[in-house]
């Protein structure tokens, strides 16, 4: 997830390209959503799940909602003015978002 955080932070902070804030936020949302799926799949591999079970896991509706929730939360933060730079530590924010998404789903 650390590599994904760096990539997401870089995408959100990139100021030299012509992407609008909305486009950067959407790109960061997409990247975080994909990183969530990868993180879950990596965990499933560590637990020894076979490819068929892993495919079923990541296609489950609650997993889709969980990962998309995290992406939306980051996108919202960026659109509301979160400035991402070299000193920005996204990990605590993303952990909080992950917990909030899991809590929302479990209610």
C-alpha cells in the first residue's frame, strides 16, 4: 500500500500538468479504489485463497462498496482543499477513511 500511497499522492499533487483539480481528484479516487482491491487480493493470497475464491471476493458487492467508499472519501477531501505535497502523510487519513467505510458497511 505504501507504493500506492506515493503514486496517489503524486497524482493528486501534480501541478505541472493541465489536469483540473476535479480531474486530479477523480484520478486519485480511481487509483485508491484500485489499490484497495489490490490490497484485499494480496491479503487473500497471503491467506492461501485460490484464484477463483479471490475473484469472487473482489467481485462481492460489499467489497466494491468498501473500496469505492475509500476512493470517494479521498476525492471529497481533495475537492474540499486537501493539499498534497512532499510532506503530506496520507496514511493516517486513509486509515481513518478505511475505518469509516468499514463501519458504515457494518451498520
